[in-house]
């Protein structure tokens, strides 16, 4: 897979990710939801931390704003590293499977870093009101934006039977995390690397090498 095709994949993922986030941000109030199916909802939340909403301040003796800044800077270095990895795999004419996986991971990471770096200065607050773009009263500053999440799949939403020890009577939901298109791209890329590990990192055969050169 050549650089042109890789860029098309990255741009397509970024467009879908950012357009969906901008639509949700400007048409939903924080916490609003729409039921598409009983097992799938559009639910607008914002994530100021890492995966699953975790924050560095939950684990380290630092303030929440400092933790957010450290996390955003770390994401920037991570995106740069993944970008170099992608460049290197294309330069070495690695397998299409590996290049596709790295493209998805890079596009997803870049999509979320756009939120973290820019959304705080682009949008107004979404709490109890619709946010506006390029607001005179942005909700944050550069590096302090929040990631927009909206895809929610409560495929199982029930209550544990009373006879179940400890959990009896409590709510059980699967799958509970809320995520976005960028998260899906990252997860898909990682999944490809795990499931098709040998194909991604194995040595190209003579026939596949020829096809790669023509791609």
C-alpha cells in the first residue's frame, strides 16, 4: 500500500470522526441521548481523561489541570511516534495488513488529539446548552479540550437476581463504555495486529512483494 492510499484512509477516518463529533457537539446538550435500537444509543458525553475516563490526578499527586496537560502532551508525542511508525512501514514496503492497521491507529489517535488540543478554544460549554463553534466564550484553552464521545451499546441492560451474592439487585450493563469513531479506528487497528499478527509482521512472499510494488 502506497502513501497516497494510506493518506486517503487517514483522511476518511478523520472526516467521519470530526464531522460526527462536531454534529453531536452542536446539536446535543451534554447528557442528551437518542435511542437508535434497544441495544444502541447516541449518548453525548465528554471525556477529559484517558481511556474509560480515567485521570492522571486519580493516580498521581497532581492537580486535575496539570494531569490533563501532561496527558495531552503525552498524546502529542504518541501521535508523532505512530506517525513515524506509519512512515517507516510505508518506506519499507511492509505488508498491506500492517500499513492498514497503523493507518487506523494513527487516524484514531490524531482524531482524539484534535479534540484535546483545539476543542477547548473552539467550542462553548455544552452543559445545559447547545455549544457553538468559534464562540466568544470557549469552555477551555489550548491543550485543555475534552474528547467528544457518543456511541453507546448497552446490549445487555438488566438487574442481577437477588440470590446472586454481592451483586444481587444491582444493575448490570454490557457494553457500558461510551466511545467515538476515533476509538473504533484505534481498536480496529489493534485488533488487526492481534488477529492477523503473522500476516502483518511476516515476510512478504515473492508474489505479494510484486503486488505491493504495483500498489
